[in-house]
C-alpha cells in the first residue's frame, strides 16, 4: 500500500489517485442503497458510534437508511474498524499512526479503519486513538458534504442528494499534532463533546502541564528552608501551596520532587505524565550562588533565567526516571522564562515534554511585527532542544467570563502565520483556547479545529467555506462583517502599544464602536439574503451576541438614544432575557449575567438606611484609596439639590476606564456612562432619596458630595476564594462599619498575597479603644472573632496600615455575617445599611 498524506482535501487526493481506475461505488441510488454498515460485535465504542453517525447522516442526506450489522455480509458493505475482514482482504492497521485512518475500496466494498483504543484503555502515552471514527467523519464530509459547524442540530449542514457515488479510493491520513485541544468552548457539554469528535479533535498523548509546585506546603519550610527561594538574603516561606518558589539547584529540592512524584505515580498506575511547572504569578527566582551561576546576560544587560529552568527540568526528570523509567514529565517555558537559553548546546531530557506558553504573544498581540519575530524565535529555539515541544496560547482577545458577549472573528493573518510554524517545529501538541459563545465564535472554533488536524490548510478557503455553509446567501455579508472585525482588531493592537490581550473597555471602544453601524448594516444585509430556516436561525444566534455588544456599548454611554438599533432592548427586559439564556451554548455564559444578576439582586433587595453626620471619636481625614473591579455603593442624599461623585481612574495593564450606572430606589436608571482618567458625575436628588451606584473598572478612587454613603463588601466575590470581600489595591483608608444593637461578637478578616504583598490593621470600638490588631505578613490572612460588648450598637473603625514587611497592594476585607456588610470611607457622611426585615 502506498500511503498518501492529505494536503488540501481528501477529495482532491482521491481524484488524483484514481484517474483511469475502476468504476465508482454507487453508495445510494435514487434514495435507496444496497449497502449495510458492519463492525465487529466487540468493537470499541468509538467504532460503534461511527457506524451510527454514518447511518444517521446518510439517511439525512439521501433518505436511505443503511442497516448496522455485526456479521460480515455478502452484499456490499461499509466495513468499519479492525477485524478478520481486513486480513481477508489483504488489509491491516499496521503502519497507520495513532488517530490516523485508511479509507480503501475493494470491489464494491468500502473499508474505513485505523488504530482504536478499546474502552477503559489508553495509548502508550495516556491518550486515546479513534482512528476509525476520524475516517468515518472524513468519509461523511468528503463524499456526502456533511459539516458540523457548531454543536447541536443547528450546526449541521447536510446537502440533499438522491444518488451518491464514490470513486475507487486508497488513502491514508493522520493529524499533524498528536494532541489537539481546544479548551474553553464549554467542552463538558455533551453536545460540544460530540462536535469535538466530529471535527477530529483529540489526543493520543495526554499532556499534563499545569502550574504544579504545590507539593511545597508551608510546613515543608520548617523541615528544610534551604529548599526555598533565597530572596534579599532570606529564604521565603510560601503562604500557601500555590505560591511556593524553590531553589531549583538544591539537591534536597530535586530529591523532594522525586519522592513526591514517585508516590503520585505509584498511587495512580495509569498516569503516564505529570507536570513540574513553577507556580504562576510573581516570579521569585532564587538568588543563591548556585542558581544565579546558571543565568545568562544579554548584551543589553538583561538577565535570562531559562538555563536554570532547563537544568531544573532535566535534573528532576532524570531523578524520576531512575525510579519510574516509564513515566514522563512536562512543564511550561513561560512568562519570565519563555525565551530560549543562549546556550544552544542544551537539550531536554528525552522523558521531558516542554510546553511553550508565549505570554507576550497571547491573544492578537502577534499582530505586532516584533512580537511575531520573538514568537518565531521561541518556537525555533525551543524546538531545536527537543522533539517533544507543545504550544499553549490563544488568538482572539480574552473576554472575562460572564461579562462580555462580543463577536470575535477568526484572526486569519495570525492563523496563517502560527500554524505552519507549529507544524514546521514538529510540535507534538497544541492547546489553543476557543471561544464559548458559539453563536458568534463558531467560525473561530471550526477553522481552528480544521487547522489542528491539517496545520497548513488554506485559512482563507476555510473561512469562506464556513461563512457560505453557515449563513448561505448571507455568507458574503457575514464574511465582510468578520473581516471588518479582524481589521479593527489588528489596527487596535498595532496602534495602541499599551493594549494587552484582555478585552479592555478601550479595546471595545476602538474595535466595535467606530464600525457599529456598519456591523449592524451587514448583519441586516445577511438577514435579508438568508433563504433557509437553518441559515436564518444561525444568524439569529449571531444576533443574540450583537445584542450583548449593544448593551456593552450602551453601558459605557457610547450609544445613547439608539433605540432604533435592531439590537436594542430595554435594560430590565435585557436582564430578564440574559437570565433566560443562561443554559444557551450560543452566547457567552451569562453574557454579562454575573454582573447583571448581582446588580438585579441588589436592586431587588429592600434596605433600611440611616445617615450619620455627627463627630465620631475615631474619625480621621479620608486618605486616598483605590477600589478594584466591580463595586456597589449605596447613597442617601443629604438635601435637595445635586449629588456629585468624583472619580479618578488608575491606568493599568488591563485597562484604565470605568463604567458606571446610577439607579434610584425603584430600580430606574438615573444616569450611566464611562469615565476615563478623572470624571465628575452629577445627578439631581431630593433629601433622603436613596440611590444605588454600580462601578466597574481596574482601579479607581471615589468621593461623594451631598450624600451619606457606604460600599457593599459582599457585592462581588473575590475570584480566588469565591467569597464576597471588599477589594482595595495599593492605597487604603480607614473604614467605618456599623455593628447593630444586640450583636455580642462578630468575625472580621484581612487578606493579602504575602510575603510580597501584606497589610496590617487596628480595629477600634465605638469609644475609640483598640479592640483587635491584624497582620497578614505571616500567612496572608488574619481572621478574628471580636467581642462587641456594645449594648446600643455603634460604628467601629478598621484602620488599614502598612505591615512591617512587604508592601500594600491587593487587600481584601471580609465582614462576618453577624453584621451588615457595608463600610463607609467618609466618617462625616456615614451610612448604616441593613436588609429590611
């Protein structure tokens, strides 16, 4: 048998391979077929599923329902998988790569087969091989024209044909990458899992590459502090298991990894690979003599740490190989250790699988020429050191989960640049983010899935195929729409050198706002052209995401009085609609539901408030402070007139803009907009009138004039702990909170990410006596139970101050459930807030 590797489509190769050959196979004629589908009775589940899929889609395409049999028939047959029928026809699975397949005709029979892992069994490298199933899907695609554009029936494209023939064929194919992972597409959903199989995603090698230095719990430090990183002359105790940084040259460190991994592999015999990647976040490289001796200096004075990480990976891998020779290890080359070492003689241990996480090129940052140049240098440099390199990354801008529902295109220019380079570097695995709002992101996901199988496929042809198949006669307009978004994204990334891979508010303003009218016009043009229920439905799913885009632009105050837009929906109706779509695969999960759900709940909750303007014994002037991310403020006007809020927004890598909304007590929107740098917001109020203010930004300070006010500490959960806490950053001020009458004791917690980030505090009771002292230096948290001893209730003060070590950066304050969860930064305009009973 002569093996051919597909370069474009299987159909093209079939045509080239069968010119002048025997008569074609007539699989279906006038809606009827003499064929059956055969597999062995004990065939793997993937082969049985392949038989059902062929049966289903042949019937959908032609009306002919082929029976599935487990005894090889005398009549024409489509035979799936390995079994005696192969040997009887001079065929064999031997030589076909894992996950590959062979499609071959013999007389009137068609054989589709490849390596298949049985149930509860794995490939030698811990993965799966569904070769026969991959061949079956290729057969349906090329012979019957079937496509699976997105999960569920709405994504099926099945051309109708009463008669279907197939030329005599002998073709073998296998994927370019042994691991093809497209995460963050809601891959736990059964419909998505089915879509992944249909588009031949999978892995014959299970790459394990998470941040994994969590085997160094803080108590290990007590036994062997020399195993931990030396920083400014001191060995650094980890605050928790996720924050450990170690001395990578210390023999005890290597021995510890060896002992832990030996036990892990012994407890999990089926496990083939484990990760030894450093902890994520702040990099505390050890400053001992042995570690720093491995560093390399560039001509510009920059110090490169990658030689020490290579030495560490090799030392641990060798140590583990001595006790577990059949086990493998993996780890990132990433962040501050992403550039290849200058020493080109270095090689990775054969049992080690490095994973390139090019943080500097995440998202569409590779539109910048210098970023692409550095990315290619990393790919080429690391691939020269191993045959086991893999890639981790993504191309579209990263949207915060549950916040935005913004349509993103396949970034064609980047796909054309990246995937051939990954193939040339002989990457064994690709882990590249998809998008979870299938109504707008199916194009990106589908094209990426095709490239994961065949890396040098024609990207433009794939995109145009998707638009034509998905939107029918509306395809040309949608192609222009997606192309417009590609151009806007590239322009934004290239022109704004402060842009990151996050979907910052300024990215939304630069990419979507200037072309919003054009996007809407193209969408309406596609709607008018769509001529089938299927294409109209897919356009409707895309429009659901445009509805989210409209809401984002309106939230920022950029689309005021645009109720004529086809995507306009009054806010209460929009929030209700978002809630109704929570289970939908076709918009981003929640599509801002997290923020809107919290907002809606806050507006629904009846409150009892009391304003205080009297002198407080513990009062002191308000110091500049910064709030972080989402916040909910409650205000009560002091008098008739205007309430004024002054904002100052701090620029950060993730953005420097703020969205605000002000509602009255009935939930009616008073004003909304977006602030950059410094902004004053003024609105009319009557004395005693209550308002809710919702803020979203990276960092901002706020002051309020003509109102008593308080901040809701329970509005947003701290991301890491999923616990509601007030989040301050870099600058802090005393906080005043009310402890009601009858409360005998309450809990209060202070948190930071020690040892680098710390905070201390003194808690004062209503008589201004110190009641407790807090310090996060040792463990990153300090939670205490405080005796109230105040029969009439009153305001307590938490005075936040720097600790003796570290610096103030991220600080979280958690008030116990025994007391209301509101704090007032301004002692002269305090507000006690309780849920009305």
